[in-house]
C-alpha cells in the first residue's frame, strides 16, 4: 500500500472538512456542531462508533480482518475564544477561532480513518480513533479515559499517537523527541486578605495591594534561586485583581499565574513552597492569604521505544530532511499526556507554516492572525495511518 499517495488523492475532501470546521469553531467540552461534522465524515465506514455521555466526544473503532493488538490515534476538536483576524475566505465569524489548528487534527484523523478503512482486511488488530473535545485547558482526554476509551476494543492499546500542527515550523516537517516533550500545566491562585478603608488613610488599614505586588516579584526571584537550572520552571503571572473605586483600599487582592514544570518532582516542590512563600510574605504585612497550586495537565512524556520507531518510520516514509529531533522540551502543555501515562506512545509536532509566511513573520499558535497550510492534511493522515499499520500489518 502507498498511504502517502492515497492520502494525497484525498487531500481535497479533507481540506473541505477542515474548512467547514474552521468556519464554525466551538469551544470547550460540548461541541455539538463539530461532533455532527465528524459523524457525517465517518458515515459509511466500517466503524463501531460511540459518543460521550459527559462530553461530545467520538470514539470510532476499526476492527481489522485478523486478530491482533490495538493502536490508538488522537485528534482534538475544540477551538479557542479568540476573534479571528486572518481575513481568510473561510474565517470564523462567531467570536471563536481554531487558532491552535485542532480543525486540522480532526480532519487529519478523519483522513486516517478513511485510509485504514480501505485496508481493513489487511490489518491484524484494531484501531481506536479518539476525537476529543476540551483539550484547551478542560482536560477532555480525562473525561474520555473515565468513560472507557482504552477499553473500546476489549483490549488496552499497545501504542498511542497524536500529531499537533505548529504554525512557525516549515510545512511538512515532523519534530519529536523521546522522553519529556511538553511541560505540565498548573494554576496558581493567591488571595491576600487585609482590612480595607479610605485611600487617604492607609495607616488605618491593612492594605493587601502592595502585598500582592511583593508576591509577584518574589515569584520571579523564586525561579532563579529555588529552582534547579537543569529542571526548569516557568511562572507567569497573568491575572491581578484588586479594588473597584480608585479612592478605596480593598479588603482583598488576588493574583493568578500559570506554572509550567518539566518533572513531577519539581511540581511537588512548587506545590509545597509557593503557598508557603505567599503566606510568609502576607504574614510579614499583617495579612492572611489563601494560596493553592492546582495541577491541570501532567508532563507529556514520549515513550523512548515508540519514539525511536516513529522517527524511523517517518524518516523512511517522508525522508530524513523532514524529520527533526527537538533538542529541548516545549513549555506548552497537552492533555494527551494523560493517555501517554497509560499507553506507551508518541506525541509529535508537524510544521504547517504557509509558503507565503516567513519564519520571522509567522504568528504563533493561539494568535488571532495565525494561519496553517491545510496541504499538510495529506501527510498527517498518511502518517497516522502508517503509525497504525506499523503495529497491525505483519512484516
């Protein structure tokens, strides 16, 4: 079989699906329109399809012509609450945007399902196609795992794969690494409680505002003095809230921050020490504090063996010039990490920068101006199909 050529033949139909999804992006765990598009695109294929009860997920099972292992392939479906400014003829107009390329992930997984369905009788084993909502911060993968994703065929998968488009990398390049490839994502919430009063008489109050400001600075110092440089951390304060009236000292002030780590050990350290840091600074000023670090997504860790196989396979299929090893992990986060904690597998990036965009000009994923070249759909669908057949077609 020549899955690359077959994928190229299906490119136009996959582009059409992708643009339908792009025009009507949905955010969160409940994506009824997106789910309907996926169901329509899978109609007529020899698949066993179930949908989620808590979320609008789709799980499609392809059973091969002979017994064998199960492989899982993932595509996330949700968009972001970003107003699109690309000017594309198929741009979204509902206040949301597929600014992270999940429309390409969904269309690429549909393409893989179509390719593998055509070769069903040649497969020795099964494929689970995981169409997932709520990747953008809501842990949709966790919902699907709790609803029995890994038991969809009756046998736990022996391998799991996901591809993620990247707007700033050359079109059609695959980038991956064994071990940690993406960071954990966690949320730091700190509320400082003082005693409010008139802004002209701060000595009659216990002002929480300068305390929060001091904590912000202390967090920056913490990363340079308490964190091992070889086990890096990113702490970015993104929310500051205090008061309403300009002449009133408020009773409380709060901050929110995103916290990224590359190891579970460092996350455990931060979970202990960041709340304690805030408590001691607040106490020094006569304030109390509520502080907590909430884990969100764990570190994304690629299985070394599966990643070596993936690198070799992609190199054989697409050429060595299109497969690159990432030297360092990315500080973004992914809830496919939850799947990889249960199943050995690989998460890889795929360049999708359009030819008319230079590396210097390319907006990042999540930008309201970001564009992806949907020509990569031929290769992403073929790559996912190849990763499955690697396990399901005897040598």
